[in-house]
C-alpha cells in the first residue's frame, strides 16, 4: 500500500474512534437522549358519524426527574397542560399520521408531535374540536407548584389549554390556533399569533411582554402586565386590567380596545395617529399625522399609542 494512502486511512480511523468516544461520553454525562414512550395495549376508538369508527393509539411517558425547561411543538393537536403528582406525558394519535419524539437532556425536556404529509387535513380544531378524529391529543402533566425556568410552545393548527402555568420566561408561537388559557404567571412573555382565536385571563407578567398579532383575535382579560410592547398588524384585540411601567402599542391595522383599571391621574398617553381613529375616555384624536399627549407628565405609567390605521378605544377608571 502506498504510504500516502496508508497515512490517510490511519488519520480517518483515529477520527472515527474519537467521534465514537465523544458520542458515548455525551450520552453518559448528561447529553440529550431520545427516549421511547410506553405504548399501551389496544386502541382507543372514536365513533364518528361521517367517517365511522376511528382508532387512536395511546401512549404514556413518565419522567422521574424534575423538569426545569420545556420545549413543546405540535401539529394538528389538542395540547393540554395540567397539574398532577409527577411529570408525565400522555397522548393519543395514529402513528400512521404523526411522528412523536421526546428528548431529555438533564432537566430540559423537548417534545415534538409532527404531522406527516399523509395526514388528511380536515381539522375542526378552530371550533375547539376536542374529540375530532383527525386531531392528536397530548397532555403534559407536571407537579403542583412547579415554577419552570423557560417554557417554549409552538403550535400549528391546534387547540391549546396551558393551564395554570408558572415560569420565568414563556415563549408562545401560535399558527391557526384556538386557545383558552387562564392564571398564567411569568416574568417575561413572548407571544406571536399568526392566525386563530386566543383568549387569556388572569395573566401576570412581572418584567416585560412582547406581543405580536399578525392576524386573528386576541383577548386579554383581568391581566396585569408590566412593560408591554404590542404590535397589532391586523386583527382584533381587547385588553382589560392593569398596565405598569412603560408600554407601547403599534397598531398597523385592525381594532384594539383597552379597558384599564387605573385612574387617568396615574396614566400618561403619548399619541400618534396616521389614518386611524383613536379615542381616550370619549375624547377623539383623529386626522393624518396628528400627535398629542394626555395625562400628567409625572404619571407612574407611560403608554405610547401609534395608530397608523384601524381603531383604538381606551377607557380608564374615572
């Protein structure tokens, strides 16, 4: 064998050996690893008047460690978060139409439920179609009083119930989603809605919130949010409750209604109106390129309203 070829083969062999060793070390000492779920015997049967009996395979997975961070992404799915005695995942879906993966790395948990191209998309989840036979079902159960470090949730064509979730940072991305969530507490909130209908009640954000509504509806009821940065590109939105700190609303199109529990004396409004319509406690601010301010400059809460198009109505406690 020529010497150059021999040298190349030796180098390749050494590199391969080192690669295998590194993989083994990462697996043993806390690297993420794929875990398999426990498929239950039999199938759950749903009777559908239009399509007859439909069979969904059940599975469950118990996690014997405290989960510090969650990263969940689902397609065409009912997604439920709920309190329980331990961390576990339970689901129902047809493996012919969905792929499931669960990766655990130390105290971080990653769950993916991905729809296959073979899935016939005749979904009814926009009517909160719980029980629709083409919709997979996933329950994330975690111990009571759990305060997660980070929770990332990405949903496509889904119905979502986040339960009474508590975490330091919550990042939500909803595409064609129906969500009805209550009693959520976090320090930082990132919420993007590309389509769908989303309702939140009793949301408490302690440090900052960044919300983008590109299309659809978003209702925030009885909330307390500090330093809210809200981009409303299109759609309809309402907010009731309390705003704290410095807040900014940029309304490109659509409608926004703010029902604030605070007195006008505690609020400072800086307003910029393009082709839109702005009303604060019945006082209209309209006209192209109009800028105005309302409220004392010493107010504890600052609200910047930039209305390019659309309608914004603000009511305060008087």
